[in-house]
C-alpha cells in the first residue's frame, strides 16, 4: 500500500515547466498584494481623516512584518521544501485580502499589511529559489529577469485594476481585494500540484535560528543586496507617496487615472527586464544605480516644480532604473549562492532590502507630515542617492576582484 501512494502523488504533480511558471505566479501575487492598497491610500485618508504619516506607516508595516518573518523563517524552505513554504505564504496573502476587504477602520489595514508581509516573507525566497531550480531556459540569467517581469506584472495589475475597480465598480474599497483573494485560491491549487526540486530534507527538523551568510559570499552579497535595496527604497517612496503626488499634480480624484499613472512605472520595470537576460549582473547594478540617481533628481524636481511632465518622466526613468538594479542584484546572488543555502541567502538579501524599504517609507511619511511633501523629498532623495553610490562602488569592486581571480568568476 505504501508503494502505491507515492506513485499516485507523483502522477498529479506538474512537471518542471509547470512548477517554474507556478513560482512566477507566486511572485506576481506577492507584489500584487503589496501594491493593491497603494491606489486606495488617498481614499482611506479621506474616508477616515488620516494624515500622511499614518498612511506611510501602514505602508511601512508590510516590510517590517516581512523582514521579521525573513529573520526568523528565512531558511525554512531549505528544510521543509519550496512548495510547502510557498503554500503557507499564499494562504496568508489570501487571508490578508479578506481582512482588507472587510476593513471598517485603519486598524484592519495594519493587520492586513502584517499578514501580507508575513505571507510574502514565506513565499518570496522560496519562489525565487524555485525559479532557479526549475529553470526552463539554458540562460542562467533568465530566472532573475523573469522574477523582475513577474513582480512588475503583479504590481502593474494591482495598481491599474485597483484604480479601475475603485473608480467604477461597486464596493470601491473591497472589490480589488476580493479579486486578490480569488487569485490566491487559484495560486494555492497550482502550487499544490507542482513538484519540488528541493523537497523537505529527510529527517531534518526546522527550528527558529538566525540565517547566516555562507562563507565566501560577502562581497557579491553586499553588492547584490545594496542594488536590490536601491530598487526597493526608491519604490517605497513611489508607492507610499506616489498616489498623493499624482493626485496633487493632476488635480484629479479619478482613481483609474492615478492607478494608470503609477502603473506606468511598473510597466517599464517589466518591459526593461525583457532585455536584461544578456546584461551581466555587475553591469546591470552599475546602470541601475546610475539611473536611480537620475530618477531621484527627477523626483526632487517634480516635488519642487509641481510639473506633471517631470512626474511622468520620473515614472519612466524610475521604472527602468528599478529593473536594472533589481535584476542585476538578484542575478548576482542567484549565480553565486549554493543550492543548499539558496533559500536562506535570498531571504537574507530580501531581509536587508525590506529593512531599508521600511525605513525609507516611514521616514519619508514622517517628514512629509512634519515639513511638507517637497521638503521631505529634498531630504529623502540625497539619502537614497548615497545608497545608489554604494551599490555602484561595491559592484565595481566585486567585478574587479573576480577579474583578478578567474577561479572565482561566476559561471
């Protein structure tokens, strides 16, 4: 009887290609969940009379919960398997969607963001590792590019669809979350049917323990983490304050217009990633950091001038910069981390990136409330600019080291 059960179970598993695309759905779902409230923040603020600092702390609750989850559970997928870890994450994202849909006050928003953060913390590292381990392409950079594309698609759909439903459909503050809940159920089914290239370790028991960086990875890990942190920090300013800026600059309360404007940035994230499969990771990091500095300059100019043209330019340049920085950083760590430590290493990278994202979002919101939006941007832009320079310098240093030591070069 025991010999029949495994055969039957394997018969219902998706092949490697199906597992690969299931993981991309999980990544898209995670970013969809994180971006779904962004277009609705002005509506929440008007409905419940909330200041900017409350809105940005609601936003910042997500990365704080996510990084705590990564700190405690970062290596769990290396022990219990990628599939099981993704299933836990998807279930929590679905529950969070239900909490948002039923929210009668701002307290529910905090609870929903915590659940989103915890769910994404479980799903993100496991899904990223599953893409590498089920890569359907001969190009080792393909999983990194597809990670960027899938997250951009999820974010674009979240922004545009949330705006569309909130503007024209009934239940404006609930319907987009009902859709997200339904998608979570679909994702649960597909991931439940997928195979696991790295299943649970036989006889191993997971217990809470700090995730550690494997030896020999410090320099590439630092360059990669700084690059992903650049993308996330700039994105934090954009997603936490972008809807408010778009509303002020356009003078419109039409949430579809606001969502479409914000979605322009994530569209360019995905479109750019399509062309990054042949760009070496170190070069992508340098270009991403350079373009991010240009984007920060456009952001500051937008806040100072109130120009909608500059805001749109920031959306485009910022999206392209994000794609280079995120794809380059993720590609570098994907090629240098060993399979047995890949889940934990990716989780550690995301931990630091989300820590800086949370600090940026909460800090920018506090400054915007205390001294005004334009002055807050004038302070936040140079601070994030220093992060961009650090990413560039460490990427160049790691590349120079690899060229001096050919044996250490990535495959």
